[in-house]
C-alpha cells in the first residue's frame, strides 16, 4: 500500500465516523450508559501498614496497580442499573423499598407495577448524587457483573447480573472470575486507597489514620466543605446535616480526599469489601464509618465492622474497583529536523 492510498483510507474512515447517521446510531448506543469516575492507585507491592500490636494482622499491600471509584456508587448510577435489569421484574431484590421510604437516606423513587413495568428515578437532582444504601453484598456483586458485561439491558440472568465478574455456581454462591475487571474492593485494596501515602518529596511511604489524608480526627461541618479533613458523621451527637436526608452528595468535602484522590473514605456510608471472616464466611468486612457513626473511632483505620452478606442497611453502600492500571500519558514527541538550528 502506497502512502497516498493509506491516507485516503484514513480520510474515508474519518468521514464515515462523522456522518450524522453514524453519529446518531453511536450516541444512542451509549446514551444510557453510566460513567464510573476512577482514580489510580499505583506503587504495586507496597509495604503493609504497621500492625497495631504483635501478632495482629496488618493491611494495605497490593501486588498490582489498579483504579478505584473516585466516589461511592450514587443513586443516579444505581437507578440506571435498576432501569436496565429490573424494569420488568426484580427477583433478586436489587431495589429495596427503604431506598424510597427511609427519610435518613431516601434517594430513589419507583413508579409502575408488575403489569406495566417499573421505572426508577432519583427523587431530586440533589438526591441523584447521594451514595446508594440498602444494598447487600450480593447486590454489589450483581452491579459489578452488569458493568463487566458492558451495562446490558435485560432481565436479571446470566449475561446481565448472574455472571461476569462474579459467577453464580450451582449452589448459588458467587465466585470471583479470574482476571475480571470490575470488582468490589478487597480489604487491602480499600485500605490502601483510603490511607496509603506513597513516597513523596523525599519522605518514606506511610499510612494516614483517616481516609481524609489526616492523622487527626475529621470535623463534620457543612459550613466549611472546602476545608481539609471534614467528613459526614455524627460528631459529639451532632449530625453533619441538620435535616434529613443525613447523607451528603459524594465529594461534598472537596479537600478531604484520601491520598489517592478518592472521596468519602471516611464517613457518609460504610463500604463493602470482599473480605469474609474465616470463622463465618457469611459475614464480610465493611469499612469507613457512616453518617450515623457517633465516634470518630468508627472512621479510623483500625475500625472494622463485620456484616452478614444478606444485610442491607441505611449506613452501608459501596464503591467499585477497576483492575486495570491507569493509562500513563504518552511522552511528548521530540522531532529532529536536519535544517533546524
């Protein structure tokens, strides 16, 4: 192929892609897809945090680079999920009526019935950006499956919610699919994203005590959302929000991200991890603290809660990880021209 023919073919492809019919078809295919904002977590094979006492387990070491949700999954994103897979029926109860009825966290409204079908919408623009709650760990697995499968539209079955990142075996148990991309964080992935500070400015790497990139307990004032080290929790018996709902939109405290840039790693909602208790594999680790936490210790790195896999509550939500390293920016081209000075 000569050079002229090559560039002619490129030009034809560009023309086709820019044609109104092609553009319309392409946009309609992606119109209802959600976007998960991600932040990179690098420094693979980092050291673990220092254990609290001899013989205690330490956390934070992850062998590979990955990306984690910049925010918790929101009501708006979860509505898109429900509209895609639970509009005709919802056999796995991905929708919980408390998502609409609990005044502390209500953020979704459902309309329709079994005959006409269901439709799900955020209660308001404000509620759209609240983290979703009342999700058990199986609902989070199914959300990951939906992402892994490309966000398809269809009933809750294989190819939408029952396989992908976690395959449901004949016993009804979800098993992690090797090399799947969209997952719920392992405890180490969550811990590293919340507390780990890589080496910087000549300092050794270390771990913060709180997911707000701080060693000191966070404040909880909405009067200063742009101040560092703020979180949504019930400090000294005072809720962050004076009225219901008690949740705050994700990323409200704009200067209180974790070292990697993930928001609400302290307070707002507890978050599921895939760490199951060895002595009772029906219970999983949740971390981070919530809007209802009445002590800053609940937000601290050392605090762990163990929750039954089937439990859905007003204080627990989730974020996802994407097990693909972030793309590095391409190096700038350096051209050498023989006639340049």
